[in-house]
């Protein structure tokens, strides 16, 4: 199953995707490794949070690319 970056998952779905136990997913949320929002008494997790937990390097690389693009745009705007 593919993890969609913008999809919202329940803790049970995240468990299945990460192949971890219920207690492990709770611990990951409690320790802030996976950020989640509580909605109606249950947690909801964005796909990007699951991906970040699996591969933090990917998020770091995406942030670096974004910052380079942002700097380039700022320098072009400054010259206007």
C-alpha cells in the first residue's frame, strides 16, 4: 500500500502501514516522533508525518530544495 502525502490516516491505518503494534504507534505519537491531531477522541495522522517518520532524510532534502528555490525567487524579486 502506498502512503499518500496529503491523506489523513487513523492510528489503526498508520499501524498497518508501518507494521507496528498499537502500543508502538501510541508511543510514537506521545514522544512526538509522529505528529497527530486528536479529532473526536481519536488521533488523525497526515501521510507526510508517516513518511517523515519512516525517512526523515527525505523531508530534509525537500526542505533544502525549497529553501534554494525560495532564495532564488527572493533575489529575482529584489532586482525588480
